[in-house]
C-alpha cells in the first residue's frame, strides 16, 4: 500500500488531475472533505478537482501510517508540511480493494497550527 500511496502523492504533486481522479472510487458514495471544501460522489469530486489549486510544490511528507483495518480495507494517514507555512497538515484516506483495484472511498484533509 505504501507504493500505491507514493504513486498517488506523485500524481498529486504533478497536478495530474486525471491520475489523481483515477485513484478514487467511481461511485456516488465516495466522500472527500478538504480544508475549505467537500465533495460527495465521484462526479462532484472530478468537477472540483478540475478547478482546484495545485498542491504547493513545497509540500513535504513528515510521516505516513498505513493500517489494515479489515481484508480489503486500509487506512493511510499522512502528516505533511508546506514549506514555512504556520501549520501541519493531515491527510487520511480509506482505501478499499474493488474489482478494478484499490481505490480511495473516503478522504479528509485538515490543518493544525504549529
């Protein structure tokens, strides 16, 4: 799962919108909650991603925890920093194994002042 998380992160950093969208579950039940936004359903997520600002090129992963929760369900929790920004970011993803591979079914991004 760490390798898959790395590939997602590389697509995010490259602002490869199609690749990033491809990691998400193509379903009306997919959820993504960001710092100042929320998407419910794959179509809403894709629409948002096409206009979202790219991730800062100074983003650095500080830590990553990968936890298998059940067969075919994995949580990936990342702590990150954006350069000298006065916050630490958190990113949580719930990945599920579907017929077409591993996909993100739930995602949440938040920031905490340092």
